[in-house]
C-alpha cells in the first residue's frame, strides 16, 4: 500500500511540473512577442507576423517597438490603417477589438482584467475578464489608460493622461481622471488626426 505522504509528494511534484511547464511556455511567448518583437530593431512586418503566429488578427503594419502584449493573443483584433506609437501595453485577457484608422500615442494602456470588490470590502484575487472595444477613427493620447469593459465610439479623441472608466460617445473629446466628455466634434466639423506612417496589410 502506498504511503499517503508519498502520494502527497507525488501530487506536489506533478503540480510543480505542470506549473513550471506553463511558466516556460508563457516565458517563451513573452520573449517572442515582447522581447524579440518588442525591440525597435525588429522590422514591423516581423512584429506583425509574430502577433499573427500567436493568434492575433492584425490588418495593420504601423506598430512601433517597445510594446507589451499580455493575455490570450487570440483575443486581439486590430483593424486596417492603425498606428501604435512606442511602448503601448495591451492586455487581452478578454477580447480587445480595435477598429480601422485608430491611432495610439506613446505609452497607452488597454486593460481587460478587473478584481472586483465584494460586499465585505475585500478585493477578489480572481480576475474578471471584461472586453474593450475601440471604434473606427479613434485617437488615444499619450499615457491614456483604458480600463476593462469600456467601449469607445467612432471618431472620438481621448486626451493625454486620461483614465477611461466608462463608455465614450462617438465623435467626442474625453479627458481627465476619470475621463469625462469635454465637447463634441461633429458640430465643429473636426475629425481625429490621420494616423501617420500607415500602410495596410
């Protein structure tokens, strides 16, 4: 008969091996996407090929270096003629759907995992995945943060440093912490800036 302590040690070893294997796979994927793919020495066409190899749907090539991609890459959808400046962070634990002609300035963060606070006032260690949708023609300013579960309407501009906690109406300017609607764009005839340096896939 097997000693219970031996069974416990065997189960612990199995869990450790499984966890270590997951860590190795995650580490290799992170190196390919964020190490090799993130350096400015890597051509943009190679960076996009790596994202596609890990399941992302990408129709744009203007993705500069220094990015960090976390989560399930197959949840990431990037439309045509998009432009991503340096050092953006996209967490695709839930679906991240980015429309056509979207432009990100430097160090934009898109988050999709949330740790809700329970009735006892404690935050949950288990993350809840909430998708993010960014409509066509959106401009996101430098160091803006888009929080989980947010939808940003077509043609909207998010000001630099804004923290977007709720859905944003189309053709509007949002800024502040938390971000609030500052004004509309349609009534002035203004449109978001063209994303520089684009070419489609």
